[in-house]
């Protein structure tokens, strides 16, 4: 070992060893820093470049009515597109003719697109259904065509078109909820998209030995509404008729609720829209105006103005007026004033008032709707006759403090909190001002003027005056289901508070029944034979705008002795027959009740009086104007049905001077072509109950006259009919049905 | 000087009876096996995608490894290291010639580093810089052993620096930064071990480093150097370009974490990290084996270096000691530089990891050098010559 003698070399080797030791140490520290301290950061960055993910679209949940009828669902549709770059030149004409035929599109449009040889994706038609897509595939296969493709897409479909459209809303182009329930419950309905994550190499192709992770899409949940498609249908039918008949300018609102639970059985604003094609303007007049604007728009400014107007028109037709537009409730609100006054003892049903036709408050004369006034009347009469001075006095007796207190308790400040988007806040008098001033706003507010609430808000409050005194939380989704149909959550009826006692509520209900049931009641046109209905009319002046435009409304409830179903109809700016709510809004509510009460399982019970309803001689209407004929019939207490689109009555059934039971329907023909046309087959009613018979005959389009003494008795059924079943008769024909207990001998 | 070589003339090629250093041998074999296994793991994705045969790299490497181990054992047993006293100038001459020849060879990645012989499947390629490093070690050991005082004076040092300078002058224009640096550091370390005055070293560093930079500048490689430096300081400056390899290496190392993703489970080797079988194989090692595995391999290398130095300390003469120190230092420098590059501790220079990186001829060279070291270890005991 030579080295023992060389101490310098030993030192130098130790020096170098030490330096290497330090170097290795530095590297270990560096590795520790990268792999332990910063590991997460690097891992995350590496993962983000290694993972390649594609999303799986979650299926959007359906919307059902309360009986599981599908109101909205998602369906698979196809987009047909061509790739001109891949298409053979000699097949262009074939493609153009084939696609234009199958897809019902323009030949030239397709042919022009086939010429864009540098393009790979030219859309021919969107939202093509499965059957048509199959035809396209067949066409491709048969002719061995290259360059026609179909891509799958999801479309929201509303099977009932316009039905409840302002409530349901719609989804936008990207499938996201944009309006109505679709927007409010978007998160619930849309679910969570899934992800397929696979490890990819740097070129983006899957690796040969790689694993793939699938996070399944969680499909959206479905909503079960409190809305009943049948109720909604009748509500919309009668509302739509009212809009047409009275030329309602600012749309009409109708709501049907269960007063005991707060469930919304129907809610509509007319005119509305078809959510399957939501951008189209459905109001003819507005659409024509817009068309004209578009055609005449030359400058940018005009084009801009057109777009603004279009957007406004769309927003208007989409708007759920029932919750978004507060209005002055008018006399319907008197039920709330009445309930508060009766509850506090400020008045009793027998408190006497005197109506001179006006009432002076702080030097201002407030008129009663009835010229000359009601004269002497008690509080019940004030409700029945909707007397403004009596209610001003009632408001004064109640006093501002208690009045405000009850406005609050009836939920008229703020919002109802219903599960719908776009609910507006009420516009109320400032509490302090009302307390301090000299009764001016208290006076007008006590009969429902000078403040604004939404239709739903008013209804929820008024419901509490007749349902035993409970302010119920209104709601529209009663159940949420998962994608397999299991119940995720249930909405239970919620009592917000008891506002008045059950006794007071019963008093209000019985007083308001007289509005409909008694001669001279302002809501008598809402009466439906066989049912006890109560209600209150409403006429409000639009005080905050020029002119004498009014809002006519009617609130009705049934059965009056134990209210369960209530309807509020509000017509904003009717142009024809726009007298008072009693004339046009009440019959709308009556018609809806007549249709939905039997459907909802309420058996009619006819009073002796109703059974012996004196026949009315049908007035002669031929050659009179349609509007005039309608007014005549309404004044006579008859319903009507118009066949044809003319303006002149050319024929009628039953004919003039023929007897028809009060409340019956006269069919008016307005087109000469339709003369004598409308007939129907008379149904077989023997053995049926009064209710069933009524429904069968009316649904077939005939009038019914009920006879027989024992109709009130249990087991009473139809035992004969005046027109034989199976024969054809003109609609409107009066069919007399005799009732009796089965097996009972026919009266001679 | 002639005495030394002549006296050994007849004994230089014959089997030796002395026992080789088993610790060094086993560490070598262990690192070689781990290296081959990791090469397979690191290379198969690239081999699959780019060559269509997952086993291409590992098959080639195995052939050279087997041949290399045979050569190592043969050299350690039969070739007396003193033979290099005689071959030293020939080797140095061949090195310089090959370093000139390399400029007439096709460029790879804009650099002339490889000499290609043959064509197609039967081609072979190697870097003359590998031979130059070995030649330099032998040359320095030769000079330092026959004239130990030569390192103590400025005039005595002139030949050393001349030899070193000649090699570097040829390496810079290739360009081959890593080899240049290794030659310089290797030469300096050998001179330090040889007893060079450290004050002189400091003075030399003051003169040498600026002149090296000047040389790089004159030879037009300044931009390349600065490019490396800037992407070292912030690889994300040009994440898709110059910084890509470094970034991908950091992703690999970092995502290994403490325990690694497990053998074979690297994701980064799937075309993200360029040439994972070559200079950046350690990044894949870190990703698959984690901090623990990487540290373990570093410790094996450290042990190997330590054992190489032990052989150097125990060698029977100065020549053996200096060769042992030189060859061990060369391995140590390559390991340190390679891992420092992979972890972005120093700027990116192309250098392989001994026993791990793909490259048949360089692996054979390495194993041959280990054979020389083992031969030195056989001759430590007195009487074993």
C-alpha cells in the first residue's frame, strides 16, 4: 500500500468524497422537495394533461301533473348535416332531392350546401324525430351515399303544447331551464352530467393498457305538480274564451286552488305561448305589428327598435302574470276587510249602514259603483251588493292599526314564497303614513283600491277568509321523484298561521255565498246548478294610468258550506262588455266550476227550486249581431255556444220561443255554411245518477231539463229520456230526463 | 518512464489470481439489473408507439449488457491495467482523431456527437467523447504516477491543461456541453487528487471559466447556452418548446410522490416525457418508485462511488489509484449531473444515467471501465502483483 506515505492524497480524496457527499445530499433534498413537498401540485398538473374526459349528458327529469300525466319530457331528436367535402360530386343532386323529400326542406337550399366543398358540417335540419332519422339512414344505405350524417340531440317536448305554459316555462337552446318551473327547478331537473375519464398519451389517443374511469351521469329528478291537467284544461278553455269574447288587452289570469292545502290545481295567463316553439309570438295582433316593423326597418336604429319590441313581446307572452304583476284587487279584497272587521268585532253581520251613493273622506267624495246608492243595508248586504261606502265605514271602524295588522296577517306585504320564479312583491301603502294620515288611504284601501298585490297573493289571503281562517303556503310541486320514480321528497301543506277564527271564517263564507246565490247578489252569474258556490266580484279602476281602463275579477269558492276549491279569474282591460266584474268575470268562474267540480268528485245536489227551474222562452236572435245576441242571452240567464266565425247570427238551437231551462245553452250559428250542421248522438242515460246524466247530456252538446220528485233521494236515477238514445239531434236541443228511484213505476 | 513500461512488458495479458472487490462488483451488477428493469419500463411505451415493438430497446440493451458484463469480467481477470501505460498515447491519439471525424458524421438534434458505423440493422454508433474521457483519465494517471511532482508547478501542469483543452476545443463546437463540463471537472478533480496547489486551482478557475465562456461565445454556441439557462430558470417560459422536456420531467418526478405510482405505472412515459429511455430515465424511476425508490438508487450509486474510492485508496501503486479515482469520479459526475438535470437543479444538458440510460456502446464502455477498476482491485494484496 503505497498510499500510507502520501497524506496529501488522503486529504484530497476526503475532500472530493465530501464534495460528492454534498452533491448527493443536495439531490436527495431536491427530490424530497419535488416529490414530497410539491407533490400535489405536480401531480395535479400532470393529471390535467394525462386525463382526457368526455361528459355524459344527464337526462333531464320530466314534469308531471298531479295524476302523472306528462307535461314536459326530454326526447331524442337528430340533427341531419352533410359534409360536402366528403361527398361525391355526382351524388349531389341525389342528396338534394332525397333529403328535401324526406325532411321536407327546400331542394335548392340542400343543393347549394352540397357545393360548399371545403366544408365538413353543413346543417340541413335540426330536431328530426326518430322515424324520419330512420328514413334518412335508409336513404344513405340504399344509395351508398358518403357525407350525410346524423347527430343525436335531446329536445324538450311539451305534449300539451300551450297548457300551463306560463307555469312550466321552457328550456333554452342549450337545454337549460330558462323560464317558469323549468328555471326554478333547473338544478333538480337537470341532474349531474357524468364523466368518462381516461388516461391518454400526449397524442390524445387512448393508451393500450390504460384504465378508464366512468362517473355515471346522475339523471335529473322529476317533478309532480299540484296542477291537474283536466282542471288546467278547463281553466284555460274558459279563460281563453273570455279573452276572445271581451277583447282583453292586458291578458287574463286564472288560478284554481285547493283552499285547505294551498295546492295550486291550475294557473294560467292568456294569451300565452307554446313552449315547443317559445320564440314565436302567438298574439296575432302583436305578431303582425312586429312583422310590419321588421319589414319596414331600414336603419340600424329601426332594426334595434324591432329587436327590442320583439324581446318585449316575447317576455310578455312568457310572463306568469298571476305572480309577476301586482294589481289593484278591487272589491274581491272586501272579503279580507270583512274578515278582519268581523274577527275584531268592529262590525257584525247585522251592523247597519247607509249608502247615499258616495262617501266623503277628508273632503273627497268617493262614489259607490251603484248610482244613487244602496240606501239602508246591513253588513251582509254590503258584501252581497259590494257597497263601497259601507266598506269605507267598516274600514274606519276597524282603524288603521288593526287594518295594517290584518293586511300583514293575510300575507299581503311581501311575497307568498310560492315555488315559481319571478314572483313580484306587493306594492302597499307605507304603514306609518297610513297610521298618521287622515284616513285617506285607509278609506280607499278598505275596498281594495290604491295598493297592489299579485293575483296569487290576493287569492291566498282571501282563501284564509273562507277556509276556517288558515293562511296556507301556496305550492305547485307536490313531489320530487328520482329517475327511477322513487319519491325523493313530498311537499306537505303548510299552515303559515291562523288569521281568523273558524267561526268568523264560516260567517264570511256564508255571507259571500249570498253574493252568488241570492237575487241581487253581484256574483249571481257564477252560480252553477247543483252546487253551493260563494264568491266576490271585483272591479278595479287602473288609478295609476290614464283613461278608464279596468280590471274585472271574480273570486269564487265551493262548496260554500265547507270550501275546498277556489277560483280567481282576473281580466285586465277587457274592451267589450266591460261593465262590472259580475257581468263577465263571474260566469267564467261559474263555467270553470261547472266543469271541474264534477270532475273533482263533487256530486251535485239539486234543490227543489233548481229542479223546477222555470223554463225560459228562448229569445229570437237570428239576424242580430253576435255581440248583441250574447248580451241578450246573458241578461236572460242563458249560456251560449258559438259555431262558426261570422259576426251575424244566422240560426239558433233551440229555436226562438222554445222552452229551455234557466242556465241552459243556446247554440248560435254564425256561418251560413254551418247552417243546421252541428248534430250529435243522444247518449243513453237511463239508470245514471243525476250528476252522471247531467255530464253526459251536456258533454254531448245538449241542454238538459231534469224532472222527477225524488231526485234528492238516495238511489235516484234517470228512468226516462225525452229523446231516444242513439238518435241524432241538433246540439242545443233540450232533452228532458225524468228521475226516480229505480224500479219505481213511471208516473202516468 | 520507459523503465516502468518495459519492466511490465511480458506480464500484461494473463489471468490473475487476486480476488476482485466483491462489494464493487455486486453493486455494479445490482445497479445494472435495476437499470435494465427500469429501462424496460421506461422505454416500452415509446418503443410501442414509435417503433411498433415494445421490447425493441430492452432487447438491444440486454445484448450489450450481456456482452458488457462478459467484457468486464474478462478485463478484470486478464487485462492488467498497467497495459495502459503503453496504450495511453495511442488511446489519446485515437480519441482526438475520432473527435475530428465526428464532425463529418450526420448531425443528430443539431449536434455532431455520434460516429455511425455500418447501416440498417447492423449499424453501430458511439460517442467518441466517451473514449476521450477514459483516455484523459488514463493519460492523467500515467503522467501523475510517473512524475508525481508534475502537478505541483505551473510548468508541470501545462501538459495536463493542454490535453484537457484539446479535447474541450473539439467538444464545444460539436456542441457537447455536458461532455465538456465533465471533462473539465474530471480533469480538475484528478489534478486535485494528484496534489495540485489549491491556490493555483482558484486562480485557474478565475482564468479558466471566463475563457471557457469566451470560447463558447466565439464558437457561436452562446445562444444555445443561454437558451438552456433561461429555460432552467423558468421552464414555463416556453412550456411547449424549450421548457417541455424539463416540465415533463418535473411532472413525472413530482407525481411519483413518496411511494411512487408503482413499477410500470408511469403515465408520463406515454409520449409526454420525450425519450424517457435516455437522459430522463431517472424521472420515470422517480414517478414509478417514488421518493423512497429514487433515494435508494441514489444511495446505491453513492455506495458504488465510495467503494470505487476505497479501491483507489487500496491500489498497489499510484497509477492504479489514479485510474480508480478517475473512473469512479467520472461515474459519480455523470450520476450527479444526470439527476441534477432531471430535477432541473442545473440547466438541461444531454447526459445519460450510468447503468440505466439506453445506449449499448456507452453501457459497454462503462462496464469495460468497471472491469479495469475490478482489475485494480485484484492487485491490492501484496504479492498479487
